[in-house]
C-alpha cells in the first residue's frame, strides 16, 4: 500500500507540482482516502520527500566496469542522464513551493536525497557516489592518481551533465557526454608515466 501511495504522490507531483499537490489528490489517485495517506506522512514535505526517495530508489544508476576510465565515464553518465531526467525535471520545475515552505534550497534537498540513497545502497557502495566508484577503479588500474582529484573535480562530470539536463529538460545527447569526458574531465585528471598531468 505504501508503494502505491508514494507512486501516486510522485504522479501528482509531476502533474500539478508541489503547490498543487494535496492529500486528497494523492488519495484519489491511489484509490484510497485522505486519512490513510495522512496517517503515514503527517506533513506534505514528508510525503514529497518519501515520494522522491522512492523514485530515486526505483531508478538506480548501474556502474559499469569496462576496463577503461573513458568508457566507464561515458557509460555511467549516459545511465545517469537516462535515470535522473524525470527527477531533475521535477526538482527544477515542480518544487518551488517546497523550498518556499521549508526554507531550504535545492542543495539541501539534494543532500537529503543522497543521504537516503546511501542508506539504501548495497554495503560496498554505501557513502560512495557512483563517480567515486568509477574513479577508484581507474586508480586501481593505474589510469589516474586519485590523490590529485579534489572533491570539486570529482563532482564535475555529473555536475555538467546535470546542467545539460536542466537546459535541455531531457536526456543529454551522446555527443555532449563525450565532449564533457574527452574535452573537460579527462584532461584534468590524466597524467603521464612520470606522474605529471598531461597538458
């Protein structure tokens, strides 16, 4: 029953946005009554956070292991673009009222979603963003020096892909992902055999 309610809340969020979402609308869509929804989530922000968390959990990002940092990055960023487009659309176009009501920011909400995702992740991935997993594998293969990669550089590929999703309001084109990897990220993190960054 909880899954059906959260799916209904997500559908309402997509259709009418945070400001238009009501307990009655969620209950009607789920084929139940308002008290049933209210007993589980006493505030609208709690209900919406739970719905976002369910969407996040249902759209995991598979982490490839192709044997190449470049191919891993292109594959995982393509997967992230496909799996997160719906979420990005809702966060940018449908959640304005949530931020006004709760006094939080998109960064706060993202941190909350990541914390929930890490809690639900398998033990070997808990607390490790998907880009980190890719980079750790590349470091183990000797492709990069992980100590040279700052948190800002580490987050750069997905930050750029997310920005492309904001602008396009949809999945990122393959050419754009390849450009992010080949023209921006790899030149930042690659180094030659003597430990010097490639220019």
